[in-house]
C-alpha cells in the first residue's frame, strides 16, 4: 500500500478559521458534534450545545431547514455567547440554498451538500447528458455557487463542502454513478469554483456509512486534490454509524485508519445517542493516535510462522515492519494491563482496522489484554471484521445520529428495531430520522425505517418506498412482515416480534 505520509505525520493542509477555532495547518485536530434538538427551540438547543461543549467539543453544528431556522441560529448564538460560550456554530444545509444564504449572516461556518445545493434532489428523469449539456449544467452550478461564496467571504464565514454517499446529483450520477469517483468529483466541482474565486476558507468531507467506501473515497479525494494542487483541510466521519459498540468501532476504524496516515483535520463521531456522548469517543481516538505517534523506536514484533504478535502502542508500525515481503500474515495485537476495556476497544479498532483495510493481514486476528475476557475479545474481533466488511456475521444497522429534522425518538426506535431483527445475519437495515435525507443516505441498506413526519414512518425495500406515511406504532410490525414476505426472516420470526 502507498502511505500518504510517513506514519502519523499530518498531511499538509491550509488553515481555515472558524470563529476562534482554526482547522488544518499545524492546529490540533478539532472535535465536533451536532445537536438533535429542534433548531427553533432556542432554549433546548442552547442547553444541548453547552452540554456538548462541556464534554470537550470545539465546534457544534445545527440543522437549518429553512431561512427561518437559519435566522434562529443567530438567536441561539447570542444566548450562547451571553452564557460565556464562544463555541463556533455551523449551519447544516440541504436542499435549500436560501437557508444557506441566511445562515451565512448568523454563524461561523455553513455546511452545504454538493448533491443538493444547486441541484434538486435526484430525479433520475434525465440520466444522459451530452458534453454540451454537461457543460451547461456546470455553468448553472457556477452561477449559483459564486454569490454564496462571495457572501461568505464578505462575512468571514467558512464553508464545508459535505458530500454524502447516497446523495449525489443527477449530473454526477449520469457520469460516475454512486461511486467513490462520483463522490470525489462532486466535491471537486465545488472546490474548483472556490479556488477560481481564491476563496480558501473551505473544509471538505466525504462520508459514508460503509467504512470501506468512506476510507477509500477520502484517500481518493486526497490524491485528486494533490493532482489539482489543492490542500483543503478534511473533516472525517463515518455517517449513520449507529449506537453502542457498533457505532464506536465503525467510527474508530474509519476515522482512526485515516488519521494513522496523517489524513484528517477535524473529526465527528456520529452516534445514535445523545450528542455529548460522541465527544469522549472522538477524544479516545485522538489520544490513541497521539500515543502511537509519540512512541519512538518500536521494538520488533514477535513472529511465529505467519503470525505476527505486536504490542501497543506500536501495533501498526511493528506489523508493517515485520510483514515486509510476507504475502499473507495473521496478527495478534496485545494491549497492557494499564488499559481499560473501552480504551482497548478503540485502540484495537484503529490498529486492526488499519491493517485489515490496507494490508494483506488475514481474518484470523486476535486481541489479548488482561482487561478483556474471552467473550469481549471475541466480540471485538467479530465487530472489527464486520466494520471492515471482511466477515459479515450479524445484522448491519445504518442509523443516523438524528438532528433537528427528527420528529421521533430515534434512539428508542433503533433499540426496538435491533431487538426485533438481531438474528438477520447479513441484512442491512437503515433507521433514519427524516424523509429528506434518510432514503438517500441509508445508501446500500436492504430495508429502511424512515421518519416521514410527526408520528409517521415510511418503510423501504432498498431504494423503493413500499409503505408510505404509516402510523409509527404499526411501522415495526410491517417492516418485519415485509422482511418475512421476502423470505429473509428465519423460522422464529414470531419470537422476533416480542
Ligand atoms: S437523516 Fe438523520 S441526521 Fe440526516 S438530516 Fe435526516 S434526521 Fe438529520
């Protein structure tokens, strides 16, 4: 594999200022999260931002569905400042450029989605473009983006170009499909306009719920930016990672394995939990990377046949050195008695995730540590293999973290869906908070449970909506009935309903 840097050294990026926080350059990697309170509820939003900031976040994002929501961000910001919090705020915009313009008057940074800023949601009506039509589309995009960039320049506001797997424009889909190359081109279309305008306060993200897609695409973006002489800082995240160990392990594998190669300037761990719970996980990932970086002169690994035993905090470097010239090998990662279970889960996810994603490391991985009993160690191995898509041994959940667009208790719903579908090995089930982004962003889910309005849910098979706006209390039984009618439910489906 080609490493982008000499292990752990940050790739050079330009510096972007977001209020009092600087991203990129030689600045520490910034940690951020997003509220899930209604943006029009000023008091609840302020209280949640304070909880997130107190947990250690550097930056907080809020959804702004409309210009009215965007304007209320100013009110939230004023309340926050009055409480003594200087945390920079970011507006999250989809499908509504007018909201982006309004938000640029109120907050320090605006995130736009290239898949739906200048283009409507995907229609699939016109899938073929001649070269002339494609050029016309790019001119139309240019004309819509330039005034927004100029407003941000005037206001000293940064922009995040935030691409998500599953929400690309028809134009990109027509040429590239929903591929890493398409996601990268979607970002580059916007970055080229920013560069032409000499506007450099830009952060870029490309997220996916599939860790392999996410890491491959970010690495491709880094290469393509280098080809075009760009060095914009990167925001990393595995989107719709879910909750509990699933969400933590997927995030540590995806974010951590890029940080190992010096890629990433700000990170968000997305969990379907209270947002302040994301911050300690992000800090654990960064602490592990720092410890690896600081460890000097790693001792050699122990090699027995094709098995390499490496020790914390040099697991990756020891294995890379020992595996030189070996066509295939297995790894045992050993962690000391000074580490607790949670820290080991994060460290092992970063270390073994990196090796599984980027080297010829075989699936027979082992983790040893005094703090881990046999079952916890085996579960951790299984979850890392699933996160890297090496071995699928259980149901895969694609659950968004929820945000101000969510109109139901997503955490409770995810817990119920998980309890009812836990045995469906290999199925991918999406549990998404809103109809605006949910269907696109659950990407490759086999089935989807998507919030459609207050007390209403839509059920999807793949990308097709099969039950629209049904009452929420009927949604789970109907989802299970659909899975059963497709022959994907094992014989004990009645038990699954309990
Ligand atoms: S999919 Fe979830 S996180 Fe994304 S916009 Fe909808 S509710 Fe918010």
